[in-house]
């Protein structure tokens, strides 16, 4: 295996994080299989083996997560994270590790029918099927974390606090998060206590469903996003959602890939001589927005999104109100960031 490096954690001095992998099988949907990753806090003194996130056969990168290290004792809130269109469960590694470093258990699975491989093989699902499948996939991840189906490592499941549960996602993953919080494609899921969407795709969620969201919500909006622009995907839900503790954070120098690892992949690509040219071109084109004039670099952009999500989770999941206030104070000093909160 040729191992590259993602560099240091987004936050200096971040709490140590472990990572395990697994497979969920949904017998109710023709044994639909969801490969998943789970990140969680570990003890500082733990002997660790660095995780390798495999991008291609024989090529991967290491980040901060320690592979299969035992979780630190305690109880931690749960975060289900849904990837965007053409994404994968490891396309937000730095963000997921940062969320786990807050003191949460983070679960992210592939959505079959909407991964990069599915699109490359022209096997992608149509939008209606994809939307139904995504919400059902999120429910399956919740079932595994709650122990109602097998698949989640027992030692990880034992440290999950099932009374504090957030579902979030990027782009189409934002649809997943807000959709399940709204009860789209099924009944409202009482297990969910917060939801967040980063550069979220929301135009397929009805007004009635948005109005039914009753848990704290965060919308992180990138002002230079042309894929899920604010006028199509943020302004309407912000106007309709009346849930308590609603947050909207707009970032002026960010675009659609503000929270993903795409910038990292493009940075590592020149070190992979056998990378297929079509994939190299895809990465370069997708990451181009992170290099546009007036944009903060990809690492600073992901760090900022992690701070935004962290402030919200610290507050909404009652992890650390003091840390949330400190982060909000820091965000207030960033000229490119505008924070709105209501129904507090």
C-alpha cells in the first residue's frame, strides 16, 4: 500500500480519535449493503495504529484517526453523517475526525447508487429512488447505532448516548439529514434531536416537510456555491423552518466543496503516478473552486466548516456550551462569516 498523508488534524491539540469500519445489511431492502466508517474518542495514552483511508487499490492516505483503537470510557452523542452526490463514506474524513474529537461518535456509510463508482459505471440511481434510499440508509445507521440490528462494533455501541443524536450531511447529504428530520419518506424519527446541512441540497424537500422539523437545525451556506446556491437551497428552508434553536451561517469566501476532502485529494493526486486520467481530471475540476481567486485554501475552508458544525453540536447536543460560545465569538471576528440564530 502506498500511503500518503492528510497532514495534522484540523485543530491543534485535538482530542485523539479512533476509527473502525464495518458493513450494514438491510434485509428489508433486498439485502442492500452499506459499508460504513465510525469515528469516536479514544484515550490519550492508547497505543495506536494510524488509519489508512484507501482511495484506490494500493493507494491511500493516513489522517489522525487510530485504526480499531478501543473507545475511551464514557457516553458520547451520536452523529450520523451523509455524503453528497458522487461522494463516499470517506470523502469527509477530516471533518468526521474533527466532529469525533469534540466528543461524539460519528457514523458515515456509502449510499449505494450515488457514490463516485456508481456514477463512473453509469449505475447511479434516479433522484426519486436516491432520495428514498438515502433516508432509509440513515435510518439503518441509526438502527445499528442503537443496537436494533447487528453491524456496529459492540465496544463502540456501548459508549453511544442514544438520547443525543444529530443527523447531518453535505449537499445531497443535507437532503438526507433534513429529510429524515422532517419525516420525509416515513414517520418522524423520534430518535433525532438535531440536524444540520452543509451546502445542503433542499429544493426536493416540500414546504410542509420543512415546516414539520422540530429539532435544532443548522444550515451552513457558502456564498459562492453554484451547485446548491442560497436562493435555491438555503433561503426557502430558512424562511420556513420554525424549529427551536435554528442556526444559519453564511461564509462569503466558500463554495460547494467547503467541507469535503476534495481539495486534499487534488493536492495528493500528483503523488499518484498511476491515477486514471479521468479521475485526475474529475478531481482537478471539482477542486478548482477551492483555488479560485479570493477563496480561502481548502484546509482552512474545511477547518472553518468544522468549527461551525462544532459550535452547533456543542450547543444542540449539550456537549459544551462554553466551547460553543467561544467558537461563536471566534466566528464573529471573521469578516467573511455571518451567523444568524433564532428561537433560542
